[in-house]
C-alpha cells in the first residue's frame, strides 16, 4: 500500500461531485468552466471526460438543472445550477466531511500518539 496517484484518485472520485456542487452553489457555470476551475486546484486535476458524465448524472439525479445560453464567444453554452436537493445534499456532505476530516486528522497527523 502506497500513498500516491492511486490514493489521490480514490479521494478525488469520492469527493468530486461535492466539489462541483460547491462551485455551483456559488453561481451557475458552464461545463468547461467547471473543468478549468477544478483543474486549477492542486490535487483536483480532472478532464472533460470526467466532468461531463458527472454533470449528466447529477442532472439525472435532480442535483442540478441546465439552461442553454448564447455565448458572445462561440456557440451557445449549457449552464448548470444547483437545485434545492443538490444544496441539501451538499450541506449534509459538509457536516459529514468536517466530522470525517477531523477524525482522520486526529489519527494521522504527525505528533499525534496514544
């Protein structure tokens, strides 16, 4: 067992949907904007091949809605917005994430010994 790319991929896989919902809770965004924003965050490097299927699943599950809008820079863009159900799920995730992160930190941080 080694901490590396595989571990980062598993952590990213489990939290990426909530990262997307968190960005959409701030404001509506189009798909490539989400890809670009997530790619700028260390450890969240992702691709269109990951984000678009995720967005499709989030829409199908009722966590986001979509609208098409004209773009001054090319073809129309599909914008994604969080729904009430998506916001409620994100809020629940935030509570659990804080609890989980605190528990893990208490066990793995250097200098923590029982």
